[in-house]
């Protein structure tokens, strides 16, 4: 009897390099029923996470998906020299109704404190932040033609936030940084992995 693979919803960041693979992937995801939202975004990696991801890019296709198994097949087919990131969401911490468009996605990892109580404490802190619409907790996978030199040790403790604001990306990043500092003051070590500034909504 074959074992069924678990599927998760989540987010994927694939490098947009203006090559055949990037363009094919963009066209595929625009048509795909598996993709709920699709953005073109700039990715900024923190100084803490950069050493692990030397093969990262500056520009990404960022998609919100329903089934990670299908995403894995897509990235295997259109694999590139720059890293693609898949953030599978195992726990939806909250989702708030909003009329505003998402303009920023912030990804963190928890260095210490991946217990259920810690995650609940982070959720209770985040839900009071009016600009944060969605928060999810899960794990990360990467795809790249070039093998990574270092293993990222926190891939099981990933936190993804969707942020809506009419203010500049720089202003929203400061807002997220302040949120991270507030969590750290409570002893919850939230470290920034990547900030994704949404430039265009493709779907």
C-alpha cells in the first residue's frame, strides 16, 4: 500500500531571472488553480541569514499556494542556479479580514522556542499588530541546481507574515523590525530571514 504524502498550503519564492525557466514558471503559475496569489517582489535577506543562502537572488516570483506537492514538481522541472524557497504552513496562527492589498511579506525563523506555548505566545503578540493580516508557522525547503555549502539549522521553525499598508516598503520593514524586537524582549528569539517587498500583483 502506497503511503500518501501530506500536503500543505504555503508560500513559494522562485528567483525571477528573465530567463526561459522564470518566464515559463510565471506563465504556469498565472494559469494554475493551485496558485491563489502571485506577486513580483524584491527580496532582502538579513545579515543573519545571508551566509546560509549565498545563491539567493534579488527579484522573486512570490506565490501563495494550496498544495506544496505540486509546487515541488514545478520547481524540480524549472530548477535554476539561484535558490527557490518553499514555506509550508503547518499551523495557521490567524487570518484577519482586510480590504487592503498585501504589500509586504516578512519571513522569520525561531532560534529558540519552537514549543506550542512559544508559538501561541508569538501569535497573541502578532494578532494585536493592526497591519499584520496573516501569520503562519511551518517549515522551509529549498531548490537549486547548485548544492548549498551550509545546512540551514532552523528550517523547521519558520514564521511567515503578510502585511498590508499604504506606507512605503521601508516604513513597513521598520514596523516588522519593531514587532520582532518586541517578541525578542519577551524571550522569543525571532530572527529575520527575508523581507519581500511586493512590486506588482500578477494574479
